[in-house]
C-alpha cells in the first residue's frame, strides 16, 4: 500500500474532527479564487461542502514529468495555508493523464503527480491525515485525446476540498 493512501482510512475521522460552516467554505473559496485563478487554476464550488481545483499540467508539471514546477510552488503554499487555516477541511488529490502511451505508464504517471502535490502540501505543513492522493490514469478524460489541445486538457491534477461534517 502506498504511504499517502493510508490517509484514506483517516479521512472520515479527520473530517469529522472539525466541522466547517458554510461561511468557512465561502471564505476558503474566496481565498483560493484570489490566489489560484490568476495562475490558471480553475476554482469551482461544486457543492456547499466541496470546492474543486483543476490544475492543468502545463502550469504544474513539465511534459511527462511528475515533479512540481518551481513556478507553481507559491500556489501550493497558498493552498496549504488555506488548508491549515480551515483545519476541518480535507483534500483529495487526483492525478490524470492523456491516452498517449501504455495504460500502465499513464496510471503510474498520474499517481506520481498526485503524490508529488500531496508531498508538497505535507512539506508546507498540511497534516497527513487531511490528504488523500490517487491517480486515475487516462480513464477520466475531460476532452478528446485525438489532438494535442484535448490531450493537454486531460493531463491535470484535480483537488477536491471537502468540509468536515458535524
């Protein structure tokens, strides 16, 4: 079992520890929009208790690499600050890949990218029990893999920020 995936077992416990109010989620969303959107990260409020961040790989990773680009570290630092400030919130980090290359390679790359983001958040002080990282490989495309534009859209990391429940 991969170490960061162990956090999945702790996710329910951690999110139950501190409940987030709708106002907390509103503040977190506003902070993230201010800090992330100018860098090309899509910030979406998908439910009262969930915020989704979509980080295209061209701003977070070099092509076919799983090391977070240095230019993107300030954004992850900002995300870590938001997560520390809203301690009842948990982050599910999901890596995605395009369909170029073998399925197994793409699965591994998506997992390594998710773990790289998670590791960076850990380095910035986010509690291990508030993170879950996994890869989806090429299995959840958001665009066609028939052209470079679509493939670029499919290479991404999504982060679901979930409010703690009462």
